[in-house]
C-alpha cells in the first residue's frame, strides 16, 4: 500500500524530473519550457488564434478545465472537444481515431495552438489530431509521460515530458505544469 508521503515524494520527483524539448528533440529545463509555452500561446492570441485542448479520460477533463481557465483568466479563444454527442457521433460514424482530428481540420488555422495531453503519448486519436493540426499549419504543445520515446513527444513544437510510470502521477504532474503555464501567461498579459 502506497502511503501519502511516499506518493507525494514520487510526485515531487516526477515534477523535478520533467523535461521540455523542442521540435529538434533537444531537451532543456522545464522552466524554460514554460516560458516558451507562454510565449507561443500569447503570440497565438496576439495573431487572433486560439487554443485547442485535447485528451482522453482524465486528460480530457484536464483539457476542459484548462480551456475554461485560459478563456476566463487570460482572454484566449479556446476549444476542448469533450461533448459526448460529438465524440460518440464521430467515433461511431467515422472512427475513434478521428474524434479530435475531424473538428481540428474543420476549425483550426495556422494561428492556432493544439495542447495535446496524453499520459502515454501514444494514443492514436491524439496522434491523429497532432497530424491534423500540422496539416492546418498550427503549432503543437504535447504533454506526455510513461516512456521517454513515446510518439507524441517528438511531434510538438514544444514537448513537456513527465518521467513517471503511473497514470495518477503523470496526470497530477500535467495539471501542475498546466497551472504553472496559466499563471505565467496571466502574469505576462
């Protein structure tokens, strides 16, 4: 049985070990990654673009939460595709792989940023959405965990990786990272 203090220590280690990397694969400190994340999204807002947040399961709830915070607190246009009717219609009539890619193809543009949240970094629907955003000329920020060679980790303009093997730890770390980004973004204007 994991005790609370042990769990908090593991979360602390996961957050301390989190890394950022660019499209070229070079890694740098998470603090610099958060600065790039804020700059990337503020530039999108300046150009009239918006933020698309996606994730599966708990990451979907996080996507909705951060879309709401980004719109309410920082004045972004945001989208989070977590409407049950839309998701199930696309999954049933097309494929589950297209649940995020289809609306991105229809609504995203070159000034937009996709924030793709995936604990494994290998979910097919997340990867398809990243590809769709690339087709539209937009930018991509990935938040992943589990294996350091996960597929999404090399597909973003900015990739934020949490070195943990537990979904709960990765999800908690992703939420902390996203709130740190939001606070920096609000401060920066």
